[in-house]
């Protein structure tokens, strides 16, 4: 451990980067149920509470559904809250999870990505968080431990902003980034207090428009008239759209206070003159940079785009970066069943249609249920994308770990 400009430098896992960030945000209520690979995170928060490093009510619940119910109720009462989960736990809390977004509650949650319950995977995968894409939560995906730390702090600033008031899920690769040890710069408590000061006394919304006085009894929601129900959904959607501008404002405040940038929507790497793009999310994007550099040395004009914000979809930024490219390769860890394509691929197809673009795209699948996304696999995907840019006949989707399919 070392000191730098008032900050503390520590070597932390991704899970411990998240727990240290939560501690500095001073939540009032924490509720969580341990589930691999996020258990380390909530164990550390419980230790902070037991040793007096954090002044929070820590509720040891009997299930993930109860964890979300506790923070749902506490947030309704005006508390700053936190929870964490993964995979089956995220599935199990689904009913309260969607209720939290419908009630416009500024809950912050970490999800250590792990295969969801469809086929019972017990290893890294991104299907759990991707399956929640239409839940109304803000979803941010991190690629290293410092980014986890910074994004958790930023999540409270975004969620509790009076113009937003929506829950935020911060995700990262389970087993890989969750347990990866990296250098993390931890600022003084006063910096975080200053950054979160604008939302310290946020005024919460009433769930149902038009009701006088206090929030109505939630058991009466089934009687909500259709017009009010639709108004709630409209305002929810508009608030999500507004996050795209709000997160840029938050990033500006972040760099002013902490002295380092906060990646908000997409990260571009060597895209300025690129004819070809490779698009990825999370930790595999860091590995992809190695192959981008190699192909650049071989004379190929190729760049990388990492998707940081998954929901709301950063449509404007994606349309801008896609324009004028000859081909795009999209690497994904999950399949949207019924389409045999990936979730990100579907978003990019929509972005292209709405922007009037027609850039050829190849969808690559890898890394499911803990499978290694190797440099060799990434290079194979990049080579196929280069082939597509040159007009060669290439499969529209490709399973990198199953080469026998293409023999």
C-alpha cells in the first residue's frame, strides 16, 4: 500500500474494488445473499460494518429475492442502499428487480457476471446481465478493477440525480475480473463526499402521477388506470434517455474532483482512420487491443470499440463510430435465443437501420460458461472481419470455440 497525492494505492480484486467504493459512498442499508463469484464483495462489506469502518445497517437475508426486497423498501423510505448478486441470484430477484426500476428507485447493485439458469452454467458468462436488458435499469459494464471502483461511485451520483432516479447495475466478468488483483487508486473520503454532495438530499418521486400527498399503498397498484400506467412508462423511458446526457455531466464532475477520466458510453481504440471495427464488451476488449496492435503492424486499418454503457443504448455514439466502415466484427458471450445472434449484434443492427447505414457485420461467440477467450480466438475473429471487408464470403455468425462446425 502506498500514498499518492492524498490517495491510497492498493492491490485489490475486482470484488474488493467494488466493496471499497461502496464504503466511501456511505450507504445506509446493505442487503445481500452470498453467491459465487460475488461473495467476496459482500463479505468485505460485512467486515467493514463489523469493524466500524462503515455505518450501515447490514441485513443478512435468506435469499437474493429478499435482498432486493430489503433495499427496495429501504430506498422507498429514503435510504441510500446497496446490494450485489450474480446469475441465479439475479434471476431469483427478478420480480422485485423490475419493481425497483418501475418505482424509479436509485438502487445501486453490482453483478459479477456468471452464466444464468437456462442451462445451469457455473462459470463466467454474460447471459445473466444481458437477459435484463429490458428491465428499465441502467447497465454499465467494466473491464478492470479501477474502472469498477470509479463506476460504483459514479453509479450513486447518476442514480440519485433528480433528473434520473433510476437503479444502476454495475457488472464485470465473474471469476476473471472479480478475482483479478490490480492496482486501484482510492481517493480520500472528502473527494467522494464532494462528488456525491449534489445528490445528498435528493427528493424522490411519487410512483403514480396525480396522487396528492404521500406515496399510495403499493398494494393498490393493480388499480392504476391504463393512462397513468402508460404515463409512468413514458416518463421512465424519457428518464433513461436522459441518462445519456447526464452521464457526460457526471464524467466531467468526476475528472474535476478525482483527476482521472471516467469512461461513460463507449471506449474507442485506434478508430480514427480505421476501415474495420472490432466491437467487444468487458475484459475481452482489453485482450483484443493486443490483436488490434498486431494487425496494425501488419498494415490493416482496424480499430476497437468497447461498449461500456449497455442500457440505455448509446445509439448516437455507436452510429457515429460505425459510419464509413467496411466491416464490423462483434464479439459476444451470450446468444439471444430465437435469433441465433447476440444481444449487442441486435442493438448494432437497429442502430445501423435508424442511421441509414449498411456496414457488414459478423457475430462471434466465445467465452461462455468460463471458456477462455484466447488471443488466438480473437485473432481468428479479426481475420474473418478483415476478409469480410475485402469482399470475401464469410459466415454471418461464427462460434470461435467450435471450429469443427466450419470444417
